C-alpha cells in the first residue's frame, strides 16, 4: 500500500491490477507517483500491455465521462493529439470512487505550474507560442453546433452575455467579497470597474460556441522538437477536467497572460497567430481587456487564498492588473 496523493489516498498494487484487468489493459507492472499538478488525481501505470495514466476520484460527478467524450471528439474530428482511447469504469468497488485509465502521451514537457523546466531561447519561445495558437485554433474546430448536442447532458454551454447591469453588479459583489478577506483598496476597485464599464460592449457580440478545455496553457500540453528544422509542435494535450462550450476567444487569456510574464513579443506572437488563423469578431480588443482582467483577478484571488503569490509583495491589486492590461 502506498499513498499517492492527498486526493487519491493510499492504493495497493492489487487494486491497480484489478483496475487494469477489468478494462482489458494487461497486468500491473509498476506505478509511479506524479509530483506535479494541483489536485493530485493522476498516477503513471505500466502494465504488460503498455504505459498508461490512471486518473481517480473525480472532482465532479461527470468528470471522467466528459473527458471521455471530449477525447473521442477531438481524436475523431480534429488533428489534436489527445490520450485515446479513454477508458472509464464508473463502478466504485475497487477504490471507493470511479476512475479512468488512458494511454500515456509522449513528448516534451516544458512547463510545470507556470515554472519552466528547461531553458529556451527567444527564437524557440516564439515558435512555441505559434504552436500553442495553432493547436488552440484546431481544438476549436470542435463546435457545439456540429457535435455538442450529444454532450448537452454532460457539459455546460455558454453564449454571449446579455444583461449589462447584471454583469456590473456581479463584479461589484465579487469585489466586495474580496475586500472582506484581502487588501483591496478603493483605487483597486475603481480601476477594475473602469476597465469593465469602458469595455463591456465587446461582450455582447454573438458567437458560435466551440470547445474550451478551460485551462489552456503550456503546463497542459506536450511538445515535439525537430532539431534539424528547429520547429516546435504541440504533440499532446491533456487535462480536460474543465471542458465546456463557449467563446473560443476567452480561452486565450491565461496563456497570453503567462506569455506576458515571459516577454511581450512572445505574447504578441501568440495572439497574432491566433487572430490570423481565426479572425476575431468585432470588439476583440474590448473583450481582451475584460476577459484578461477577469482571468487575472481570479488568479490573484487563488494565489492570495493559497498564499502562493509570486509577485512583488509591494504590488497593489491595481499594480498587478496593470502589468497585464497596460502593455
């Protein structure tokens, strides 16, 4: 028996063996802890039939069914490489919760938790940013209109916003709750509301909902690198736990913000490649401000709650947001 994470708890080799055999994936050979990832759902497994990723104790009732559906659709209808086939066992008799097992993807992992795992020259950084934009656009060819109705009972679908006052009131209430726990000043609050009210019109432009993985960033993809040509490509996408349908543009902002922390040119390369491959709707710059602010505000709140802030402690919330919004 060994404890693999707080989330998974203690698991025996016999349990892994039962799970593998039930899904027809061979006999257990070994298990390896995965030290990265926030939740701790995954374990690397080797069986007599190959290398796999075990994923257990779902964070929502339909998590593994959603991931299975998404992996199947991306595999069949796009050129995106995902772990497929994605096996799910909804029975809870082995572990006390349902689980999934999928083939282990191969490739280069360059980031973990926002930290680079290898030194990369700027020229390669630009190529990687382009590759990220390319795979994002390819993923978004999976649309609700063509394939999503099959998942209507599993996945959320979000359309363009409609109620201006409801959005403003919601942000004001969010700020009020933040102020109860964190150092948020009047100046911080005014800056947030000014960004919102000056750009809110961009939120009301209709769009066709497409697939969003919910956490698109370098941490959740694998790369291949051709040493001869110097080209980089995304050769694997994983972590589909937050999948849903919505505005594809709003998927770019987490990766874009993380690129801004690296180099403005890299961020510009990412977003310009995306726009060239998928021309944006009217009001793109306004939505960029609103969605980027919302994404960064959520990240700031998470980091403060978890005491994991990575920025200068003297930065106010406004200062921190301006780093991303005024560049």
